[in-house]
C-alpha cells in the first residue's frame, strides 16, 4: 500500500522544525524516528527561512525609513580662553613659555627657532 500523506500547515512545520532543532539528533535521524519526510523537512525549512529573511528585511527597511533623516549633534560649550594663560612648548630638556604679552614678531622668531632645532 502507498504511504499516507499528512497535510500540514506552515505553523505545523515551524513546530516540527523547532522540535527537530531542539533535539540532539541529526535531522536525518530525527525525521526517520518522527516519520517526517526529509525532503519535506528541508523544503519547509528553506521556505520558512526565506520568508523570515523577507520579514526581517521588511522590518529593517521600515525601521530605517521611520527614523529621522537628520540628527542634531550637541557640542559642549567651549570655555572662553583666558588670554592671560601662557603657552608651554616642551622639547626634550627645552621648555618654552609664551605669555600673552609676546608680540607677533617674537612668536615668529620662536617658531622659526623651533623649526631649526626640530
């Protein structure tokens, strides 16, 4: 006599696949013990995985589309510089302190000297 075919829904296949995956058996062995066609198992496994990927892709796309197209960036307020704070430059044993009283010419000379020694 021919094999009795059981009509199963996609919900039935989700449960079957979950039970199989939850067992410690190989798919082939689990299907044999539970009288499930291995061809049907893999057919539904692929079909359900493909559907799930489509659903995930759709969910991700909807999530991205629902986000704002710009984001406001907030920067911490910059502290006002204290014009009287000196600038320190260190090079090995050399230490240079430039105060707020230095002129542009003095600054140019200091930088020129630094270029020569560096």
